[in-house]
C-alpha cells in the first residue's frame, strides 16, 4: 500500500483510523551521494508512524490503507470545522529549502511555474514525490512539496534526484544484495530509483525483487 497526503479542516482522533489505516507525520529530509562522485543522486522524505493522539486540523499528514480493498473515505458528523487555511511545514537542510504545503485549492500545473520555488512536487501513483508538469493539476485536500537551493549553495544535485523524491518510513533501511538473490544465486530483475530496468548495476541504490538494495 502506498502513502497519500491527508489534509483536512477538522481534527481526527487516531483511534478512528487505526483499524483500517496507518498514519504518519513528516519528520525530516535527507540527501545522499550513493556513488561518491560529489553529486546528490537521491533525496528522500522521512516519515514516522503515529500510534496515538489526535491529528490536527489544517496540518499535512500521510495516510495509507492496511488492506488493498479499503477505500479512503472519512465521514464525520457534529465535528468542528476550522477555517480552510494553507499550512506550510519547513523542513530545510543547510543548503536546500524544502516546504510542504497543505492546500484546499485546485492548482493547475502552469500556476506552479509562476511561483517562487525552483521546483514543485506532488505525490505520484508510485507513492513518491514527482515534479509537477504543466499539464497536470493538484486537487484539493492534498499537499505539495517545494524545493529551492539556498543562495550560494555548493551542492550539485543530479537531474534524477531533482525529478523525484522518495518517501521512506523511519526504520525502513536498505538490505544487502545477498538477501535478494534467486534460488540459483542469480540476481533477478533490477530497477533504478526512477523505475528504469538496469542490466548491469554500478555502485548505488537499486530496487531488486521489490526491495531497496545498496550495491557497494
């Protein structure tokens, strides 16, 4: 099951969701130079699962169903509706500014081109953040991510890393390549982090048999 943004104008007790859904908050942003060439080739957002308490109104969270047969549908009566406001979470590093913005607007892709950040991202069907093209739209009750290099930043980021940003649950790490070999010792289908098939991988992070693998 994939994570999706949750942004609503009312509070939700976690106990109302825990039977059918998992919920998480945004904890940090990380960047990696996996092949040690001085260029950032992976950016990821770290999220942490919520186990108790209440989700605040007008605050971006992530939610996913525990079963593939569960449809995300929230229905409340006699609840307090808050004014629908945009909330921005700043999650910056030393050289990059990241902002996660919850929105109730329908924003066309062309509108992002006139906004001040370098790049804007929305959650794609593969569960990661992908740069928003001009012919796409962001629908209400969602969140978007912006990324801007700070003035004077010496950091060089690859086009692949700028194009998509992975979401990683805290505690989810990489596994050794020996763990994902087939019965006869062969490594099965390998993909890079952008979903492209790789025949001969170099050092770096790959998806092998559905697992994230660090090849050293």
